[in-house]
C-alpha cells in the first residue's frame, strides 16, 4: 500500500518520469519475489564460528555540526587483513552466528575505544529470522558495556537476495521501536536501492560511491544526486555520501546540500581504532562553505507530503 501511495504521490506531484519508471519496475520485481517466511529455528541453533575476525572503523563527518556523526564498523582479519579474507569464510551454516558476532564485536570495540558518536554496523538481512529474538544478543552486548541503543545504526544492502515478504520491514520497525536507526547501504547501485527504499522507509540513505565518483565532472551524476536530495527532503530521510575521495567531489556535494560525508578524502578505515577526519581537509572545506555549519541536516519533514513515514 505504501508503495502504491508513493507512486500516486509521484504522479500527483509530477515527479521525475525516470524515477517513476524505476519505481514501477521495482514494484513489479517485488511482486515476483514474494514467498513465505521460514520459521524461526536458527536462534536456538547457533553454530560456533571456526574463525576469528576483528573490525576497522571509518568516520562519517557531519559538516552541519562540524563534528563526526559516527563511525562505520568494517570487518577485518585479526591482523588487519581485508574484509574478503573473513567474508569468504561465511557460509549458509554460519551466517547467523557470524552476523551476531559482528554486532557484538563492533559494540565491544566501540566501547573499548571510547567511541563518542554513532556506531554503524553492516547487517546481513537474511541472517535475521525473528526480529525480537535475533536482536537479543545485540541489545545484551550494548547493555553490558553501556552503549546506548540510540547510537546504533544498521546498514542494509541487497548484496544477497532479500526476501520480499515484509520480513525486513518488520526488522526495521522493531529496531526503530527500540531506538536504533537503519540505513540503506550503497543506494543508487542498481535498482536494488529503490526496492529497499520502498520496502523499508529507512532513516538514512547512503549514496553509493559510484554516484559520488567524479560527480564534479559529470552532469548526469549531479542531476541524479540533486534529485536524491529532493527525495530525501520529502520522505524525509538523512543522506550520507560514501566514497568521497577528492576535494572537488566534496565541494560539489556541499553545493548540492549534502552535509554528511564518508570516504578516503577524510580518513581511511583504521584497524581497531576510531580515526578522526583529516583536519586540513576539513579546514579547507569549512573555510569554503562557512554557512554550512548549523544547516539543518536532511532529517526533518519540511515540504509537506502525503507520503508519510
Ligand atoms: Ca556499509
């Protein structure tokens, strides 16, 4: 019903026909991908992981607040090896245990490092079967170390095929009710992002690095991202640009009104550490955009909409 209202809203408001086409395509794909939810048995059957791993953290900077907004936790080997060395060991059998251990490891590390802002954790949607039961270990880990649930965010992507039966939406609703945030990861990398946006109505959209790369030199990317800014304002939800690598890309994003940035330009992920963004880069950008501080982030309703949340 929400999706239908969204399409009606777009027609009514005369929105971008390309976006409308993509939305309709996604609705059709969603309707072709429905299926019954499996029962919740995995929670009682947690296999022990036969490998160890750790985490690196990368900051997300908030220009409107002139401060770090949060850090994304990224899987690493125990000696800092790349994510693939760990993810290649994840199977259907250990996926649930791995997802649980990722959350716990990220929360415990964030606490031990004295992380002051949000902790954003990548999430394996199909590793969660029954939202209330499967969040228990996460909530317990946060309570054990005193990490507030309101500072936790889960990033959802469609790397794996995601069930289209409302399962993910129930997870998002449960997490939201507990004060945690949800983000759609890699938004704009194919049609999957729109599918998730329609189904989940997340708090945050993370714009994929392919949209950000060379945005200053590419008119089409700028037009698409400008429309995403309008979309975020109307929904409403927060936009984060990920994969920002050059000052020119950062300036272009600030020009478009996107104030939350993540990428190598600011800081590379640091192994078992919470790096701060490069102060030279921040000084350069804040000097060029002095009015950005205090700008209202793209988080609140403003344009009047019948879409609803
Ligand atoms: Ca991510």
